[in-house]
């Protein structure tokens, strides 16, 4: 039997255990503190009718953008995004008439089967400015038929992305791929040739191929690739880190890259590879015209079949090669090299003034020809004339070619 003292001890123990548990579990008052406006904690405010008011955000508040699921005209400012691929059988894809528009293509494709090719995938009208387009694809069925110049044909859009008016300013295009247009791929600068309308436009990290017109026209073009276009590959005021291969097209002038300022780019064309006022670390290849031509070229390389490999007012650390023309031609050449394969007028290097240069001709006219002073340079020609020109200072000859200059000094043979 359990005596009364044992029951008392058990009761006391149970009481102490429950008291300790209560002390551990008690974490303060059950109700949160009341705020200054009378609401309790984070509970939604209660209306006069006693019904709790909703605090959920609307779909537009969560995604403050407008979906685009078909060909349309964007006539209101704002942010828009594609929700699916868009295909048209004729006309334009998306037309932007409003200012302050951002179009996120979200990796989707705008395509056309129009035959003959017509319309523009994304058209930016004269009433639109401050427009940004990014992250998408534009497709047609235009393709290139071999030869140089060759021809382009097929269905689809006439142009990829185009802003034909001078009034469309501050345009940005990024991460867009365009393939198969019978006109221009990207044209954000109205005008012709190397002329610009001044639209404050920039194109970055875009890909263009199989377009019969110009590849990309914008004030600034960066990190873009153009392959197979009938007109100019890239036309810009400033371009950098671009790669271009153009095919030319019947009756169309083709330059790989035409830019006022060009950096770290390569281009190939059946006519002229690169034309720039200033170019640094560039390489151009042409056929009927120069590989690369400019006012000041630094660390550049050019080659051509019929024209000069490199042609410049000032050439520094450059190298040029030509089969039938002059390898490198400059008013002033410093630390340069020019090579010529053949041709009755072929020259390795030709300049008005040359310092520390090398000119070689295998079977052309001259290895190195300088109208004024050539110093500390080398001419190479087996037979014929290795060095020709005015004053030769400290020059050397390779091969069996002769030296034909007005004056010689400092060991010139």
C-alpha cells in the first residue's frame, strides 16, 4: 500500500514538474503588441464592417509588363515581353510607335513566310524614341547562292530591325539573332553608305547572317558577328570586337567594316575589308580593293588580291600583303612590313617616309620604295630593285636586288 506520505511526495513532484514546464514554454503574451494606428501586429486592418482587408498584390504589380502573343503595334509607353513565338505570313511583325518602350523577346522568335519577302520584323517608327529591344530571334527563309558577288533569294522579312526616321533617338539593341532577310539585318541609322543621321543608337552582342543588304548600322556596335551579307557588314561611328564576312551582291558596294573608330575587329570582303579613320589591333582582307584602309592604323594586318594590303596616312606596327598590288602603302610608316607576290607595279612597301621597315617583293617592281627618306630599313628582291627612292640611311638589302636611291649613308649598300 502506498502510504499518505508517498502520495504527498508524488503530488509535490508533479506540481514542480508542471511549474518548470510552464516556465520553459511561456514566451510572453499570446497577442502581438498593438500598433499606433490600432492594428494588432501584422494582421490586415479591419474595415468598419469588421471584414479583414486583403493585402495581396495584383498580377500587374507582380509583373508590371504587358505580354505580347501576336503581331501588334505598341502604341503606349511601357515594358513588353513575348510569351511565345510569333509568325506572320505578310507585313510587319511588331511595330513600335510609342516612346519609352522596352521589348524583352525572352528568347522567342519572330518569323515570316511572306513571298516575295516583305515587311520588317520589328519596325521603330518616327514617333518612337528611348527604345530598348533584347534577347530574341528573327527568322526568314532568305539564303545566299554561291559566288562572289552572288545573289540572295527566298521568303520572309525584308528587314530585321529598322528605324528609318531621324526622329527615332536613343535606341538600344542587345542579344538579338537575325537570319534570312532580303534587305538589312539591323539598321538603326537612316542614311546611305557611311553617312549617319545621329540617332544615338547602340548594338551589342548581336548575330546577323544571310541578309542581302547591310548587316548592322548603328552609331556604336560592340561584340557583334555578321556573316554573309550583300552590303556592308558593320557600319558605325565606333565599333569594337566585331567579326564580319561579307559576300557582296550584284551591283552592291561591299565593305566588311566601315567605322570612324575601330578596335580589335576582323573583316573579310570581296571588295574592301575594312575602312576606318582610326583602327587599332584590327585585321582586314579584301579582293578587288584594300584589305584595310585608314588615316591612322596601329597594330593592324591587311591582305588583298588586287589592292593594297594596308593603306594609311600613318601606319605603325602594321603588316600588309598583296598578290598583285602593294603590300603596305603609307605616307609615314614606322615598324611596318609589306610583302608583294607579283605584278608589274607590285611593291612590298611604299611610303613617303619609312623608319625601321621591311619591304619584300617576290617578282613585282620593288621590294621597298620610299619617295623621301628611308632609314634603318630593309628591302628584299631577288633581281630587280630591292630599295628605290630618295635618301637611304642605315639600310640593308636581302637577296640580289639593287639599291636605286638619290643618296646613301650609314652603310647603305
